[in-house]
C-alpha cells in the first residue's frame, strides 16, 4: 500500500486561513459580510480547495458562520459573546500573573518595560495593527513568565477572537486616547506587581483589567449596534 505525498498543501491552507483571518481582523472583510469561495480564490490566487478547507477551519473557530444553504459569512461581533470571552480570559490572565509573580523579579524587568514602552508608542502612533500587536505581546510575556505552557495554549483560541474584537473597536473609533493610555497604565501596574513578587495584587489587577475591558467593549458594541439599527 502507498499514500501519495501531500506536498505543501497544509502550509498553503494555513496561509490562506491567515490571509482571510487578517482581512477580517483589519476590516477588509466586515462583520456579517458574505464570503464567496470563488471571489476569495480569485483574490488570493489559489484554487477553491484550500479556500474551502480554510473556511471550514474558520467556521470551527467561530470566526465565520453559516449563511444560506451552503455559504458562510463573517461572524457578527456580539456583545454577549465578548463578555463571555473576557470572563474566561480574566480568570486565566489572573492565574498567569499570579504564577509569574512567583518566578520573575526586579532583576528581570527590561523585556517587560520594553513592551510597555512599545505599547505606549503604538497608541501615540494611532496604528491599529501596531496597537493590537503590542497588547498581545505584553500578555504573552506574562503567560511565558508563568512557566505554564497550558495557559498560553488554552488562550490561543481566545486571542483569535480578542484580536478581532480589538480591531473592530479600534476601527469604530469609540475607544479614545484616554482609554488607550489607561490600558497601558494598567499593564504597567500589573508588571510592577509581578516584578515585586506580589501574587495577590498581580492576580487582582489582571482580573480587574479584563473585567473593565469586557464592560467597556460590550457597551460600545451595543451602542454601535443601536446606531446602526437607527440609521
């Protein structure tokens, strides 16, 4: 018995998946927009087969949803889902910060401080992609510092959605400069608690950070939906 080699098809599917996901996150493909395989194949310069597989992966991840009998569309950004998403994230962020506080100390601040500086610079630049990347990098620093790889792996799926939600909110322009600056003050406080070895404070601040983000995001999304309905 023999099996034909699959060549580079898995990596092609991965690249197609990432290209579609990036387009969703940066707003080129908008919430609830129908996705036609033929059009996507034309834009990406590939056949329909990797498009079909990539859309199936995105559907399992909840990034796209069924539309009509055989089609799909970009999933809506739902306030209730965002609240549920951040509730899980807050618990895991608190766990990670607590663990990191027992492993990192004031002799290891440079990487964290550099991430804080980049986050503040990203806010000043107004570059949405840069702001999202800086936010993700800071939290991954905390996850890595926890020394528990299961935390980061568990949150990988959540960050797919969080990245999308963050991009959507930033493009709406409802999160002003004051709110963005406050986010990085909160990150600084979390880092300070971790470096000081204060596990209780690091845990509490991380959970509060996620809870505040969830409340604000849900409110802004609901208001945006109300304005869209009234238009």
